[in-house]
C-alpha cells in the first residue's frame, strides 16, 4: 500500500523502474491509499488480518485479508522534550527537525546538531558519523572541511538493487535547468543473468551531467545486482570531479556490470534505443 509515491526523495524515474520490476515479479501495489484499521480475524501463526484503508482523496475505501501486515511508519525527531526551548534552539515545529547552517551550527552559535535530526539532510548513519568527525576537527583541530551532503552514495536494497550518488534528475533540472544538463543512459544485462535468460533489459544505468561544467557528473544512478558496490567506487570519483570524458577514456572491465558506465553514448533527450542483447 503506497500513500503517494515510491521512494520519496529519490530519482522518480529510477523509483518507478523499481516498482515496475516488483510488479512484474508478483508484487501488487495499492496506490494512493492509507490503512485506517487492522482487525484480527483468526488467531495463530500466521493467522488472518483484515485491513481497511481509505484513498488519499477520501472518496474510496479498500478491504483485504492477509496473514502478515508490516507498517513502514518512518521516524520522528525526538527533540521537543530535551530542553532545546530552554536554551533558545529553534526547531521545525511540525517535524521536530533542527535547522542548521553549513557548519551544523544552530541559531544558538555555541550549539551544534548532527545526524538524523537535521532539517533537509539525509537520514543515514554514515552521514552522521562523517558530519560528527568533521565537526570535531573544525572545533578542536583547526580543520576547515565541511560535510558534503550532496555527493552521498546510498543504496536501496529493493529486489532490483538501486545505487545512487549526487542529484536526482528532478533536482538537477531544478538546480541547473533542463537545457544545461545531459542525461546518458543504457540498459545492461549482467553476465550471471544471461545463462538463465533472466530479466533482459531490466538493469539500468544513468548519469546526469552538467553541460556548462565540462559535463561533470552530478548524478549517478544504477539498478542491478550489487549496485551498492558499484556506487561506492564511483562516489569517490564524483568527489574528485568526475566528468563524462573521463568515463569515456576509462577502459572497462569486461564483462562486469560497472563497464556500462564507460560506454554510455545515448542521451535521454535523443530518444535513442538503449536495449542490450547480451552481456
């Protein structure tokens, strides 16, 4: 059951591809509905549960019977009862998140915040660790490096694994303008999938380049097996300012999945064919 969109905050082109893959493999999405009541019909393991849901526009209801119900409820910033109001630290009243500047400094100059409580920042443990480490260095070791909240590699461990680093296509367009970015993309077929003829042209690679900055890669996205492993390596290259030309000049390792990023030639705006017939 999906309240609005899949994988909010991620590239929606990639999110929809993940949804399509899951549907092709038997997952049914009930879209634009939220559960309002869960009733136990039968005891036991697994037993039986009745779920009642309402559409987000309030016009329809849905009922279904299941043996297992999992709720993905997200998380809440528990900042309202720790005395921040006493020392004058401002928080977002609705979310509990804490606004900070680029140095993790709150509106009270000698109070800092890091991690998942930050407003508009990624809720990832490695991000919190890095921000804390860099903050300590700035405060006590005369360093000046700030945490980079843009080029953060992350992976969504969906059935078709999704790795991403940098900007989504939507955010790239918003930041640079549609005419100032170029999207290169391709399907690919992992070697280990060719023998059983599994899911041809399902895996997908995409880079988003800033045309006015020597086609610097500002967004990296990949769907396929071990996507996270690929993303971690390319994230380091993005921190070094990786460009499309540098990828083109890199010799690929055949026949690994990451090789596809050294041979990207079709742009999304061209509408060219990106299907692959083999590894």
